[in-house]
C-alpha cells in the first residue's frame, strides 16, 4: 500500500484493523447462538470485506477531495484564471503537490500581471506616438490602431474591426495607392489650401507574428519637417556645387581670354588666337551643359497623360538605348506621358550600362499587377547597391560616379511621382539591381 502515501496508509491500516476486530467480534457473537460454523464464517467474512472496503474509501476521502480540487485548478489554468488556490495540510499525502500547484499559480499570476503592465506601457507609448500605427490581419482587417491612425484615416473614429479597403477609398489617391501597394514608400500630397499645405508621408510595412497568426504592422509617419530640413541642406549643397563649377569654368575662361588678347596683338599669331577661342568655347559649352542639367530638373512640367501602346513605345526606347525585352508586353495600353517616362527610362538604362553590367544582361520588363498597377523594370547584372546606397541614390545630387551630377535617378523619381507613382531600387536575385517604375492603377489602367 506504499503507493497510497504514508498518511493514507496509516489511516487505511487503522480503519482496516478496526474492521478486522469488528469482524472477529461479530463471528464470536454468531458462534454463541445456534448457527452453523460455515454460516457464521461466511457472514463474518462478507461483513469484514464490507468494513475493510468502507475503511479504505473513508481513509482516501481527503486525498480524493484534494485531487479533485487540483484537477479543477488545472482546468482554470487552461482558461487563464490563476486565482484558484488549494488548501494544504502537512498531514495530507498530496501536501507537496498542492503546495507546488499554489507556487505555480503565484508565478503564472505574477507573470500575467507583468505582461499586462508591459502591454499597458506599450499601448500608452503607441497611443501618444505622432505616427499612425495599424496592425492588419492577412485579409486586411484592423486589429489595432492608435489615436494618430484614427485621426489620419478615421476622422477620429476607432478603426479596430474595419477593413483597410473600407476607409482607404476616402484618402488622397497617392496615399491610398501607397497603403494598398504592400510595399514601403514615401508619398507627397499636394497642398489643398493654406490650412492644408503640401505634406510628405512615409509608409512602412513589416510582417510580425502574434502567436501563430502573421499580421502586418503599418506605420504611417508625417515627415514634412524632416524633408524640409533635407531640402534646405540640398539647396545649400546646390549653391556650393554651382559656385564651385562656375569658379572652375570662369577662372580658366578669364585666363584664356587674357591670353587671347595678348596674342591678338601679334599679327603672326592669328592661328593661336583661334585655338584659344576654341578652348574658351569648349569651357563655355561644358558649363552650359552643367547648368542645363539643373534647369531640366527644376523645370519638370506636369505630365500630359495619354493612352500609349507598349510595343511602339518600347521600340522607340530601344532605338535610343540598347536592352533586351524580358517577357511579352501587356496587350492593354498604358496611360502616361510618353516623353517623360521615356526620359526616366533612359536615365535608368544609362545607370544600368554604367553599373558594370554586360549589355546583353540589361533587360526591360513590363507587367501589370492584379490590383491594376503597372511595373516597368530595368534589370541589370552590375555591381549592385547596398541598402544605404539604394536609399541615397534617388536623392538629388548624390552620386558615386566621377563627374556625375547626381540628377539622373532623382529626375526619374520626380517624373514617376508626378504621375502618382514611385521609383523602387531593389537587389536583383543573382546579382545586380532592379529599378522598378510603379505606375498607379488610376493612370495605368
């Protein structure tokens, strides 16, 4: 009976002994009356068995009650209720088990409290954050949104439980396209009036796992002030670059003109004067080309969007810059300013050819997404870019090329953003870079 436990064994032994004594007494009493020995023995044995069984049941009753209480407590743990405690008794064989159960409950209750406090702290931080934060299920339903997101998308109303598509249609087209695109991006919203000036908004997305459920974390941040500070730094850099270039061009021009005046006083040096004037013309031409690049960037007109068939457009582009066509072209026409998109793609193809890629490894791909956006990609097998370089490369005046102006990719980005699209620079599988021009559904369908 060791399996019953020390205290329970003692109780069973005592009660079984008492039952045995009662059985012996009963048998003695039966023998004192006229009854056969067999009948007395049988009746005494049956009575003894019943008494022993009752003694065992009675002796185990406290343990059974405690085990039932432990079972109820474990079921409550399954429902995240850690408030139940089981009373302990040092004279009970399940004393240690009950004490362990209570300690486990205390630890779980303390852990739940700490998690709850951290959740409250995180929620307080997110609710006071200036950027909008959304948590979306795979089907686009909002499971969490902070107050900034309520103001951005819901007019101050709660967004939990609503579909992203449901409130996205009330947003500006560019912001709506960025939210529904499934990728990161920066959107410039034009000014509406004096109270609603031009805004720049950054949209970032990350996939997180809550339990076994993947969800998408969307962070929408107003970065207008940061962009303005960057633009001021850019203008300062422009002024320094132009001052440097002008000084580098005007100083030799002045020197050459002085030499020409000196040489012109000698009739026999007419040929030398002509050579000096040609060199002056070259320097002036170089300076004019430099300034023209900045002028084109600053005077980009609004795009004139028309329906454009892809086949003749791609053929015309291939006559200007060599490349291979990857995949067949869409049958439906695109809607864009053909001259501006051609200029953007020429800049991207020029970058691809200067990246170290073999000419036969430069491809152009045109594809239409199910959502309606059109992607025009320039693919190369060049040296590629790291993440930081890809972020900086589309900024004006950033370049790693000797003598480069840093305006090619920036001009392409401006053209696409003027169309309501965007320019993405992504690493290409197998090496190289993919420059992706995204035309939004409103213009590409």
